[in-house]
């Protein structure tokens, strides 16, 4: 095992993936708790589809750094999704399905008539640590640090908005602003994490750690800490197994998350019997 780890860390692309993956997994877990509690779990899935549409179109047009194009567009989409979700005629789940499917269709259609379904598109869809350039790594690290810092700075306000938005408004807190902040931070994590996890799997690292932690822990703070540990641990185990058995990294990370969820579920049943 030690020899395998040494061999892994001798590769530059593994080092980049470890750095970005750890930061993105941590940020995803932090935001995932608020998203699950506010019943916005599927917003990650919707935004990843939007990100796919933007990235594929940017790639088809020959943009050298498509992530720089995707970040502002996906961020704006996150805010729009929340606004549409507050509309009594269009519920949040319907708005996510509407926008995500449309973005995915546009991305596939434009790509199919330009560059075709090439390797870059497959990387966006299923993720690939080999697709992460030095520029992607720098951007991902900077964005992840910003997301973590903002979460820490506004932790109490995000806590209040997550549990009781009406009370937050009544107490004078601008709840809409901090709900938008959650959406914006989620959009940033989704975009930078797509290179590693892909469109199909990125939302899982947001949802799984939060749901797993909630099985055993009840306080918001404990769930946040537990989610962060589970998410980072799942990533590290996942990338190790991926390298060892030559399995898709994103899929392996999700499977590890699933196994931990099942273990926590069993422990919860034993404790509460």
C-alpha cells in the first residue's frame, strides 16, 4: 500500500487531482448540508447540466479556457433558478428540470454539428483527472479557497437562513441575499468539480456526505464537520482505488460514498433499536 501511494504521488496529474479534489470535496460537503436541509439537493444536478452545455459550446468554439466562461454563466443560472423556484406557478424541481434539460440539449446539439462527441465532451460528462491542466488547477484552488472562506465568514447567517428563512427575514436579516450566496457558492463548486467528477456524478459529492452525516448527528455544526471529513475521506479512498484498479475516478468516489452511507445507515439502525 505504501509503495502504491509513493508511486501515485510521483505523477504530476495525481498531485493536481489530490489538491483540487480535496478542496472541492470539502467545499461541496459544506454547502451540501444547507442544500439538503433547504430541499435544494437537485440544484447541483441542474447546474452541472448547465455547466456541461456551456463547456461543450465553449470547446466547440475553440475557447482555450472554457471554465472561465462557465463560471459566470452557471452562477447567474443558479440565481435565476432560485428566483424561478420562488414563483408560485413554477416550482423549484420543475425549474431545475426545465433549465438543465434545455442546457444539456443545446450543448449536445451544437457539439454534434461542430467538433462531434469527442474526448473533451466525454471528460465533461464523466470526468477525468487527466483533463485538468495547470490553469484548471490554479482556478479550482482559488475558487475553492474563496468558497470556504465565504462559508466560514457568513456561517451564522447561512445557518439561520438554512433552518428558518421566515425567522431570518423577521429578525432583519436579508435572507434572500444569503440564499443567493448559497446558490452562487454551489455554482462555483459545481463548475470547478466537473473536470474531476463529470456532469453525471458531481452532485453526488454534494448530497451523499450531508445525508450520511445526518444519520448519526443532529446538530448543524456536527453535521458540517462530519460531512467535510466523510467527503474528503471518500475522495482520498476513491482516487487510491481508482489508481489501483484502473477504474473511473468519479465513479469510484461515488461508490465509496455509497458504502459509507450504508455503514452509517446500519449503525444508526443498531443504535436506535
